[in-house]
């Protein structure tokens, strides 16, 4: 596998071209910064106010206590 630059831009810095070895990033630095952003909870999915996962009863939960 070669480390030639791709014609697409880096998924993190949006400036440098993608390097095949670090795809979809341009370097190990952008790859590490993106991982740090995930681990620091900077990327989040917006929650819907209509849907509360704790109040919804699952199909397996029949209301009986385990015991």
C-alpha cells in the first residue's frame, strides 16, 4: 500500500489532502485529534425530546422482578 495523497480533503482539518495510510485523515496527528474528540464526548448525537429510552419498556421486559 502506498502513502500517496488522495484528491479528497482531510475529514478532521478539512484542508490537507487525504493520505492513504491515514484515510480519511491527512496525518497521524489529525487521526489522533479526531479520536480524542470522540473520547472527550465532543461529538454527540442530539436526543429527541419525544423519545426517552429509559421510560420505554423493552419487548423483553414484562414488568416482573428477577428473582
